[in-house]
C-alpha cells in the first residue's frame, strides 16, 4: 500500500497517516474521498444550527469543526482512536467544540442530534448502536456507502478491509426502520465536473488518456481540483438511489 500522510499541519499538530479506515483532508491523493464526505457534512451543517450535536466516529475532526463553525450550539466529536483524538483536539479549537475519546458503542448522550457518517458498515452490532443513538437524540444523520456502486457486481462487499457489511438502499432502510419512527433516505451523486467525467468515461475517455499518456498529468490536476460542490444529495423521487454513491438517512425518533 502506498504511504500517504497529511501535509502542512499547524505547528504542534501531529499529522495522520492515511490507512483507509478514515478519510483525511490535506492529502492531495485523497481529495476525492474527502470532498465526498465533506459534501454530506456541509448539508447537515446547514440544518443543525442552535442544536447540541454528537459527531460519532469523527475521525480527524474536520466534520465536527465544520458543524461547530456553521452554528451548532455545541459539538462533541467522539472517536476511539488515540491518534485521531489527539490530532483533532489539537487542530480544531472553538468555544462550542470539544472532543472525547470513546467507543461509539459506549455513547449514551443526551443531545439534540447525532451525526454518524460512513461508520455503520464498520460495526459488529449495528442494531445495538442504532438503538443507543435513538435513545440519545430525537434526530440522527446516518450515512453509509452503496454496495451496488462500491463493490464489484454481485459481490457481497467491496475489498475495503475495514468494512464488515455494506448495504443497498433497501437493506439500509430495513436496518434503520426498527429504531426510528421516520427514515428519509437521500442519495449522494456526482455533479458538475465529476458528472462530466462520468459522461467522458462512458464515451471512452479511459482509452484516450492511456493512449496519449495523459493519465498521470491529467489526474494529478483533476483530483486535487474536486470540491464538495461536485457532489449532490438527491431524494429518491429525484434519482434512482440504487445508482447513488452513498446513502444519507435522516432519522427521527
């Protein structure tokens, strides 16, 4: 596996290594995945103003910081990894933001909203965690990748070693339904230049850039230029969720 580590960290903040378990900002080669996660955090941040929020499995801390900066009354970022916790508490400092080292399985709340992104697929007992979330807050935002677009056709899961189970839209809804009275499912899709790139691939762009030996120079520029605006969240009446990259569930008790 190629070794990548965060670049240009503030003085005194230990950089994190990219292991595949979590996504990181400040790693140019990881920018696609970082912006894909950030787009969802930005959507949620616009809806939690004035609320107390627990960001479970917050990882590096960038999402917790965004929620706090956008106007949440209080944000607690929770992660069990000691390196991620230390990095987050040193790098992101706001009056309404704190970090706690804790297993998500031990979280009990209370708070106004729980954010739990791209982690349920890592959990051995997802029902127990979902029940704890439902007991802790009246509102939860929970995301997971779509197995149909992440894994090879017909596979039970992708080759990500950190994922224990991946879900289709219907499987994800069935997982959530027993724990919440209302589940609204959205799908994350490519937009703008990533949508144009999808079209180009269908038209044979892979053959062209390889034939012209443009692969490395093109993607060395293209990947770092991706922004969160190159993704869009859509309701199921707008797009077929089976084609989504990720699912975001808005859950109410």
